[in-house]
C-alpha cells in the first residue's frame, strides 16, 4: 500500500477565485412597482427633509435634544425614563419586519430602506446627467472628453450638494434646524454640528452613490437572515420556468404557449432547460456578464447545448431586460437569490416586454414558491398569525403606556458617602438627593415632606418650583432625635402638588447607629 | 496532488473587505450599545462619579462612550477574524505561496 504524500500544498486550480465586483448599471424602467417606489421615496424622504422644519406648539415638531436629554415628537416629550417606550418601539419595528417579510418577502428592502430610497435619488441624478444604461456604459468606457468631464462633474456636484443637504437635515433633528440654518452664513457651527453634517453627508454619498447594492449584499445583516422568515408560502418575485422555458429569441408572430397549445412544461423538464440555459449561456446573456450567484441548477448530462425547436419555445424571449434593470445585477430567472431586494424592477421590465410581443403579463411576478410548483398555498399561516398578534399586543401596550405616563416622577438617592452623621445636638442625620422630573408643559409648585407615622423629620420644610418640562435636583436632610432610630428604618417621602390633589409617595431608607 | 482530496481553501480576501468585516459590525454594535447605555446613564452623572475635576460636556461623554464601545467591539471582531483564518495562512508552503 503506497501513497504519495505531498510535501507542499499546491493548488492546481484555486477553488473560486475572488473576482472584483463589476459595476452594475441598472437600466431605467417604468411600471407598477416603479411607481410604488417613487411614491415611497417621495413620502419617506419628504418626511425626512420636511419634519425638522415643522413647528408644534411653537417649538420644533421633531427634535432629539441630546444635550438636554429629551426627545420631542409632535408634542410628545420623551425622557430618559421613557426609554422603555423607545425599546418597545424598536421591538415593534423588529416584529413588523418579521411580519411583512413572512407575508410578502423583502418589502422593506424594495421600498422603505434608506439605502434603497437614497440610492433611487442618486440614480435619478445619474440618469439625468449621464443618460440611461447604454449611454452610461459608453461614457465610462470612453476617453475623458469635455462632455465626459461635464457630465461626470455635474453628477458629482449634484450628488455632493444633495448629500450635504442630507447631512444638514440629519443634524437638524438634533439641534434646532432654523437656528442651525441661521448660524451657517457666519460659520457659527460647533464642532459636533460640522462633523455630523459632513459625516452623514459622506455616508449618504458613499452608500447611495458608490457602494449601492454592495451595502445590501455585504453589509446588511437583514439580507443574511431574511431567509429564516421565508417559507414556501411567502410572496416572492419569481420567474415561471414552466411557462418561460426553453427561452430564446423568435420571429414575430409566434403565439404564447397557452394560445398555441404548448402549455406549461412539467417542473422537471423546465428545470432541465434552466440548467441548460445556465450552463450554456446565450450570446445575449454573455454580453451582460451577469453574475452567477446560485448553485441551484447544475448541468450534469449534456455536453453540448440542445437547441429548442420553434414549437418547443417558451414565452421567455431572452431579451435580458429583467437582468439589465436589476439594481443588484442578478438574473431572477435563476430562482430566488439572497441578493434580490424585491424591488420589482424585473416585473415591470418583463411586463413591458410581454405587452410588446403580445403575450400575457406575469412571466415574472409576485407569487409564492408553492404556487410556482403548483402546490396549494395560503397567505395566512400560523407564523403570520403569531407575528401579527404579537405586533398588535405590543402596539396596544405602547399606546396605553405612552398615554398613561406619570406626569411627575421623583427619584430618591441616598447620599452614599456617609451612612449617617451626628449633629451637635446628638441627633442623627441622613442626606438625600431628590430628582424631580416634571413632564408637563406647565410649571409645578411642589411641597416635599415625610409621610406620617415616622419618628423622622425633615430638617427644613421644602417647597420647590419645578419649571415646565425639566429635571429638578435638590438635596434634603432627614433627621432623627438621638437614640430613636437604630439600624435601618424605612420611610416615605411625600411630594405634593400644591395646585392638585394626590401626593406622590417614594420609599427610601434611613440609617442610624447600630443598636 | 494524487490520492488525497483537495483541501478547499478560500483565497485571502481583499484588504478592504477584511477591514470592512471587522470595523462595520463593531461600529453597528457600538452604536446600539451607546444608545442603550446613555439612555440609562447621564454622562454628567458618570463624570461626577469618576473624574469630577474634568470639564467633560455631555457631547464629549457620548463621544468618549461611543469610541470606548467601538474599541471593545472592534477588538472582539478582530479576534474572531484571527480565529477564522485558515491554517494555510500560517503554514506557508516552501515557495511562500
């Protein structure tokens, strides 16, 4: 039994060479889903750019005032004590993402994600200055002529201005935006404001202008785990291979498969044609240089391409529009791929082409894997119910919680530096810090005292005025006569509003000398 | 190579991908840690407990906190990357390949 043992590892053929990403040039497309996205862009970015400028009760409607540690959102003021509501809001956002993903796939990615929304605007600017796909490719490949400099220059100038405005708006959520704008001409911004305007502007430019689909493919955690929320009943954007295969160009006049009686292929035979199409790329496909990102279909049998007869041809005319419009540069005909952000551009493109050649729409459409496989499917599955009910419960709790917040909170912190101190007259003293948060829009007059039934007393009776929407800190001293309190003794502070009934009770503890 | 099975080995990733994979997730995690931490802790109170003589504003507190978190999370990411490196990166062939 002899076996050669190599002394050095040598790879004759490296497995999967790393290849640098090619630039994706999405082609412009119009249709139902494109219109939906335009609406989403206008609504969402409209909210982003307009909200800081709105006023509510004479103050900025949406302001996250970090230095003052309070958030104002349309008349609602949130304090650090209300962090639980922010946490709940984030949990709700998470469950909503689960819910919508389970029902209809990556709706978030296709229409609402800031990455998609800002990339869309950057693409509009790019199309406006450099032209559509073919012209952009030509421009990039060509020499640096006067026109190229002008077109590229104006694109970058517009991008730059738009990105800076985005950064400015971002800072406007954290510092009053009108004040910020007024201070701009005199360069009166603080270091923070300048830094964040530039940083957020740079991030917008980098993500929406340069990185684009790479953010979705390599940086986004959701893209990696979205598959966990999918099942075979989830609505996905899918190509119908049983109708479309075998794909190929044809002369005008050939009717669609249903009309001419070819009908749908069996799933197995459609899959064979797809594998063949992946293995032996058509000239049109090769020209696109599309990325092969799925190993779902492996050609094993044929060594040479089989040409489909005219009678066999499916409805896909292999025009490759679905690939050209794809912002992430995949071929949807290869099946569901994790890169797909469900933007629906390929549906719009295919519908356009089907209209042109006179075939029924929907070769690429929103459907589920089960529907494609001709299996029974339903929209309302247990997971949809569970996500939906959870969402409803938490949303109800959130609304109830926010509307029933205590308008006044008092925190008592015992002075930890000394357990107790003895005064000249022999009495024992403890120090306390009181933090009073007045969440109301009006100032309050409060009296601090101790609840009855305790041998303790306040050194001085305190009446404080707490301004509207502010945190008031005060130090009080509680005393006990000599020899009355030993060890730990519980008691309650009473905080009474002089203009309103119902005192607030806060428990604390007093320490005296050991017995 | 005869007899044995070829050992699948991925080629080294480009530098920018490597640094991206270390810095980006740690940035993300540090951002969330900062939000949660400073929602519960006022930087000024923390300053009074630790360095009361330093004139640190809230903004400085948030910044220092964020970078402290980022240092910690980035170190963890770097460690993960080190552990994930295949043996071939350490056991180089004689020709240095």
